[in-house]
């Protein structure tokens, strides 16, 4: 099992450029998440998908869009990158239902917007 | 909106000290409280707590949840330099997990 994988690992964008961060999990989890992490800010939830076919805004959704392509894949799109979006992005997945489960994280994508 | 607050935000101790990290939460339809340790990469899972008053232990780390007062603590005894990390707690409701801002723990030799 690869767990949660993310691509790319690093990316540098110019202001105004667009890009998509890819995330996939092979654990058959129904919930998937995108977080950003900035110094002193912990993990802030951008968007999440509680189950295939649904997506919901988290704490900091502005400037981002997401697609739950299927049960395995959850992508995050920056349509017009801004320097304020410079951050480390983590994708995560978890099984949800009658019993609670831990959340598994991908290795992260370090994004710099100049 | 769900909210999780951790304290202190940072802590500096010496090896052998005992530390207590705090996590308070306001989460609609709360289901569980998760603790993670983060070094220079992705967070790694420590504990999941769903019931009040039942302590979970793993070596020198332990944690407990109080669902009446809406908080959890993480204790680390006999700290070591390898315990230096960011400690994150998060509260879950159906399908959603909200984290606090983390506590940065630094353990000096």
C-alpha cells in the first residue's frame, strides 16, 4: 500500500498562474481532505470531501477549488495563484462511519508563489 | 464554525522534564479527538480519544479527554530531545476534522 500520495512535491509559480495539486489514496477511505500549513498556524482545512460525490468548504477555501474525481482521487486547483498561497499543502484521508478512525496524511507539497 | 484551540503555542524544556499540552474544542456533532506529532514532514498519529476519562498511553506519552469540559491534555514524561516537534490536536465531526494551531515543543539536552 502506498497510502496517501501527492504530486508534485515542490512547485514554484508566478502570480496569476494556475495549477492543480493531485492526491490519491489506496486505502478505500471515503473521506479526503486538503489542508494548508503556515508557520504558527497549524493545519487549516481548505476543503474536504466526506464521501465520493460531495465536497464542502473548510476554514480557508477562498482562491481554491476541488474535485473528488472518484473514491481514490481528490485534487486541489489554484486558478490564479497569489503570494498569500505560498504554503505547504497536505492531503489526507480517513474512513468515517459508525466507528471513528485516524486520519492519514500525504507527504505534502511545498508551493511558492512569486 | 468548529474551533480547536491549543495551549501553550510554544514550550521550551530540558530533557527529563514533564510537559502537559492542552487542547480545547468547540465542534458541532463532536465524535473524537485526535493527537498528532509533526517533525519536519507529515504529521504522524499518536492517539484517538472518543470517551471521557479513559487515559490512553503509549510509552512516555498519555492523553485523556473530558467531554463535559470540552478539552483534552497530552502528557509527556521524562522528555527527550527526540520529542521536539509540533503537537497537533484535532476534533472530528462527521466527515470533517478541524485542527488547532499546534504547540511547538523544544527539548534541550
